[in-house]
C-alpha cells in the first residue's frame, strides 16, 4: 500500500459531491471521478466507513453502500480488517468511456500534429547516422536548439543567450525540475485557481503549500488577493500562466503584469511563467508576453512545443539566469538523464518554420472555438460562454454545481472531459466545465450535442437543494 487519504482530505477533494440521488451513488461517483483524474492515486487506502460518514455527516450505511458500488465497478478492493484500497484503472473499467471508434476524448486539450511535422521527421531521420554517433541524450540541450530558442526570446524583446536555456523533456519535466531545485518542504507557492492541474500536482509532490489566487474569464486576476498573498505568505515561488491561461483562456493586462511583478519583487518571490499556450493566438496577432523589456532575475520562463507542434514531441525548455541554469543542470541527473537527441534535432528543424506553425495553429483553433461556441449557443443557451482570443479551451459557467455529475454521465456515452474541480487548488469550481476546442469542428459539435442531451437528465437527478440553487440563479 503506497499511501492513505484521511477523511478530511477526501471530503475536501470531493467538494460538492451530492449531485444526484441516491446519495450513496453520488458519493461513489465522486470517488470514481477522483480516481479517474488521478487525484486519488492507485493503491491509496480510503478512510474507514465510520470515519468518512462522520466527516461527510451522512449515515454509515450510505458510505458502506458507496464502497460496495465501488467494489462492484472495480475501483476499490476491501479486505476485512484492512479497509478499502483504490485499484489501478483497468482498460475497460465501468465508468470509463469505451475506447471504440466514436469515442471523443477532450481531456488532453492538445491540437493534432502540425501537418508539416511528418516531413521534418523524415528529413531529420536521413541524418540518423550522425545522431546515433552521439551519446543520445543531453542534460543541457543541443547548442543548435538552445540558440534557436534564445533567438525567439530575443525577437520578443527578451534578450537571451543560449547559456540561459535548459532543454527539458516537455514542460511538465521543466516544472518538476524547477520545483525540486527551488522548493523545500512546506515552502509556500502562489498559484492561480483554477490552474493547470499537472503543475499543481508537481508542486505538491515537492511538498509545497499552495496559496490560491482567483482568476476568472470575466475579471482576470484578483490583484487585491494576489498582492495580499504575496505580502502575507512571502511565497518562495509563484506559478502563473500570463497568456491564454489554462483553463480560463484569459490573458493578463499590462496593469496586471506590472502589479504581479511589483508584488513579487517586494516579497522576493521567483515568478515561474508557463508560456506553453502563449503562442496559441487566434484574434489578437503576435503576443508580447514579457513582463518588461528584458527579464529581471526573479523571472523564470517555461515553454514547450507540445501545444504548438505536437503533444508527442516531448521537447520543452526553461529560460533562467545562468546561475540557476547551472543549478538545474547539476540537479537534473537525479530526475532524468537528459532530453533525447533525435527529438531535439526535430525541434531544431521546426524553429525556422515556427511562424508558419503559429499561423496554421491559429486557423485550426479558430475553427474549433467558433464551432463549439455556435453549438453551445444553439443547444445550451443557458450556459455562460466566455470570450477568449486564443489558448485551448472554454471555461463554461453552468450556473449549477453539477460539473462532476455531468462528466460522469457523458463518460459512459463516449465523451471524456475533465470536471471543473480538477482545475481547483482549494476545492470548488463545480459550476464550471472545461471544453477544449482543439478537436475537429465536427467532433466538437457531437460533443456539445452529447452534453445537451445529458444536461436535463443531470439536472433532474440532482437533489432538491442543488436545483433550488440553480433556479435562484437563473
């Protein structure tokens, strides 16, 4: 057994779990979704029935029935005297969508590969004899690729040398490496909520204490809360997505950038800016996402080709001052031995054509965004759809805390989505649903049609208290 989750922690993770009747099935669905999202890892011991019933303020028979339902669906195993433990998810678990043709997976929010990539890979493969004569991996990064990345930053008005670049195995690897080097147990980290969940997972893995600052599609970053959090908690690090934030799609204004930078400078906080979605512009033209001309030493930038070129091209990078680069390189072998040479060679071949890549991405994402918005307006006019100018997703307002229930309902019908609470730092967001627009327009139309068919059923199955909340809003 690898870990244990307390009743208090499970209650916090479940949030507003009571989304349908009977209550035991709503509770079982809530735990299933935590397992499917990997918010509760396999081989995790669940609280005892008596302990969880007291924490949730429900009868022990409700918890017992929920655990029985989870055993029947293969999500947990229970042993007399040893309690209940979550199981690794099987390929055909009940509650999971079928992997058969016709299923729509909108959990990853990644566009299909850039059409020119296959040709570049073929060209790079012609030089395979040269590539395989080398070590095969590199903890710092090929000089040709670091020069290309540095040149792109310089074009954006952020003068950069190759010595300020570390090439990583994707952006997620970069975030894990930064967390390992910069954070100690109990250090505070300021982070947006909602946020990119895998970044939050990486920071928690470093035993950091996360301090959430709200960001919304309508009003952007809560600067009062942010400035208070910087001053009160003195975070060691702040993780932010200034452009086309995932999942809200919001971008920081000049005022917001200046306020965040000023607060970070006063508290001595390192700003880690995740720019993996910064180039995914649809309406506004090229985005200059520098916090100022050049970067102060406290600003560290993370980028990758995963969203712009292809999710399978696992090449990311960190831009930081040279001293931090040396620390990262020294610490990296404890995490991985470096980025593969072949992927780096492909990435280096992409950069001369990067402007064309960005233009093509803009067309693809515009088609998906506009199709999704049109279908939601037609079939679900009561939902609140934000205006977003780029990025990968719509952060839809449902006006009822039923995101988790809706995701579970459509999952069995072949549509995979992530519920709002998956993007939360401190609980909540069950009134929101992330709908990526990275799929083809026809797939998005089918997805919205499935949601529209399920929504009345989910509303009807919700307890009276939830539907009363909905009625009071609309």
